[in-house]
C-alpha cells in the first residue's frame, strides 16, 4: 500500500520518469494532473502529502484547503506562483531548485547580448528576405572597454560576469543583499549602474520589491542608451515603459527571454523592432538541466516526507512549526 500521495499540478516537460523514480523509492503514489488542469484543483490535491508545481497559482485560499500537505516543491528557481506567507502560516515547507540551470541562463544571457550587439538576428532576417548587405545594420560598436551592469548578482549573475569579462568588458553590479567582499567586481547603487552601464543584464528574483524595478524613471537615468538583457522574470521590466524607451532611443536595444505577458500579443511593438531579440523563456533549458531539475524537485518532496530537511527551503522561517514529521 502506498505510504504517500504526491500530486504534480502541471508539467510541460513531456516525461515524468525522474519523478516516478524518486517517488517509487519512498513508496509514494504519483499523480500527474491532466493538461489544462481540472476545474477543481483543490479536490485533486486535497489528499496529497506533497505537491510538485510548475505554473499553477497556489493561493492562500487553495492552500488552506489542503489539510494533509506537508511540502510544495517548485520546478525551478522562482516561487512567485506560491503564496509563501500562507504556506509558512500553515506549516507547509516550500522548496525549490535554485542552482540547476546556472550555466544555461548565463550562456543565454550572453547569446542575447551578442545577438543584439553584433546584430546577427537582424542580418539573418535580412538575408532570408533576399538582401545581402551589411550597411543597414551600421553602426556596430566594439564590446571591449564597455561596462555591463548586473541587476542582481547571485550565482547566475556571477557566471555572466565571468563570461563577459573575457570580452574585455568592465562589470559593476547592484545587489542590496550582497557585501562588496563577496564579489570580484564593484557593487554600486542602482542609480550609478543605470547611469554608467552600456549593457544591463537582469538576474534578480521577482517580488514586490523588484516588480517594475526597471521602468520609466529608470530609463530616464540611462545616460549611455544601453542594451537591456532580461533572462530573469518579465515583470521586473515595465514593458510599456521599455517599448517607449526603445521608440525614444533611451535604450539601444533589448534581448528578452521573458516578458510581462507570455506569449506576447501579436500586436506588441516588440515583435516588429529590429533592435529587439526575443526567445520563448528558454534560457533555463538544456536536456541535462531539465533532467536534473525534475530529479531534484521530486527529491525535495521525498526528503520532507521521509523526515529530512530538504536541500533548498525557500520559507526557512517555517522550521519548527511544520506539518512534516522530522526524526
């Protein structure tokens, strides 16, 4: 007889073999809900001791109706789909996988930057339309000697800094949670970063303090008309303000893997701008990173249900008042 029930609310990975393996090891029944989710998500999760979540919004109202739930594990780094305070109040551990795609996102950030700086996507579109001429993309500027500003300097930001430094680019960073001694580059104020950066790359989490952090006021401070790269979360940039800044020439271009609305409306001006390169929220992906993500997400659940504190708990203040039973 199964000891536990674990529900996957939603998953677009195509396979759940890694999750099945981790759950089999603790004699847990694993339930993957149908695509699109049933009308009553609560009913499907009410008897679950563990929940694995991707995109479904887990509100306080939802969590209050899950009397057996001990742990929610999210596929990925961000946990903005989950009401963390509600989970903590209810004694539910929330776990994530904060370091599974560091190389992939850092590589993708550089790929977007290079595509905008060297105008490779622009030229690709021109050639495929029948035009072989480099002059429409002029001018192209040398990267060496420029300054990149990182908004957020966690593990991904660190890897972006290491990579971009090999191009002869100076790195500065704004991160209120870090101390200067912890970094191989200069920590600065946000205003200084906005004023001095030729490139700005965003690597902070989405929360109430960072939502629309880069908006109209920020764009007005960008003296060097920088290129903006975002591989973090779309709403960190106020999208309407970004469009206005691109149209006004306050910024030179943008490489965006994330948007406020995904996918964007077909009428979005971003889709028609030659100095904007878009990708479909794919920065996290490689075959290896996805397999690792699935295994570690399921293991977070397995650890809690077998009396162990998981490797990465987001709401650490829940310790000592959880529903889980620790040895």
